[in-house]
C-alpha cells in the first residue's frame, strides 16, 4: 500500500487494566498521492492541526490543509453532532486562507494561515505570514455564527 500522509483521528483513552483502545478516523487519512475522498482538493495531501469546540449542539473541528510553507495552506471547518463524527466539511472551506488575510490585513500573503487554537471565550488564533514579513506571526479572529449558513466561523 501507499504511504498515508496525514489524517485526524480521535482515540478513546484505553482501559488501564486491559490497555484496550480504539481509533476512529474523523477526517482525512488517505493515500499521499491523491487528495482525500473525505475532503475537497484544497487540502492537497495534508490534513493536520485539529482544534475542536462545541457550540449549539455541534462539535466544530477546525483543521489545516495543504503545504504550510506557501499560499495554498488554509484552515477549514467541519462539524458533527458527535465528537467521534462523522464530520461534514463546510461548503465554503477553507474559511481562513491567504485571500482572507489580504482582505483583513492588506498586502500580499506568502504563507497561508493554519494551526488554529481556540480560547474558551471564542478567540481564534492562527499563524501565517504576509510577504513583507520574514517569519510567521500569530493572528487572531473571533468566532461567531454565520447567519446565512448556521456554521460557527472565524470573522
């Protein structure tokens, strides 16, 4: 079989006496030569950096995809009514990408945003770089329900 490049899994903690555990694929997990059948082509062959938050009966799984060192990298979101899935990706993923960074901060984006972290008060932090920078920086947004779709998006 081919190399499995990436994917996001959830593991139930094993029983300390039996060491029995399970693993469930949430999103991604595919052969490196082809984009995921669970994701659209924007992720390329990399799906990584998960962060989960529960809101309004849904679990929202934020994840990064594609090549972190260039403008193709971005952050998408999928949701489920169960922590173990199945998760459905938002129809307009990725929600944060170079286009979003340029419209928010101006300039030209050189390294796409990813690696989302979510605080308990709804702050959404991610890393990325504009072309005028020599290194990646941390940026932030707020999370809120997008009224037209009902999804919890960074804005």
